């Protein structure tokens, strides 16, 4: 199933954390390893997530200054929460 940009959740970063699920916050640092993470907003600009490094379509390999993240663009619409991409490629 393809998700358009309008289907992403925008999670606001507060003190280095995002509200991943209603009952659970996650450190922004975890997002860079999450299969749902698409982009980080830094200084008002969206930057692709390093978690897309193994995505055949994206192949992102850049680094992100996680200390400056204002928000996270998240593709998790099923309320699965943090899901480490290493469990898929490992």
C-alpha cells in the first residue's frame, strides 16, 4: 500500500522526545532506526531520515543532527509504535 505525504503524522519533538503512541513517548534518537520514520524537521526544513538508508526507493545515507529536530514525519497509521528496521534486515 502506498502512502501519500498527506497520510503521514507529524510528531512534534519536545525535549528530545516525540509522542509515538498515545501512551508512549520515544526519544527522537530512536526514530532514526524506525521503519515508520520518513523525515525530520530541522530549522523549518524537512530532511530525509537515515532509517531510509535501506529503502530501495530512497537510499538515504546522510546524517541528521538529532539535537535540532523540531518534528518527525511518521508513516505509522496502524499505531504499531517504534519498530526497529534492524529486525527486518537482520
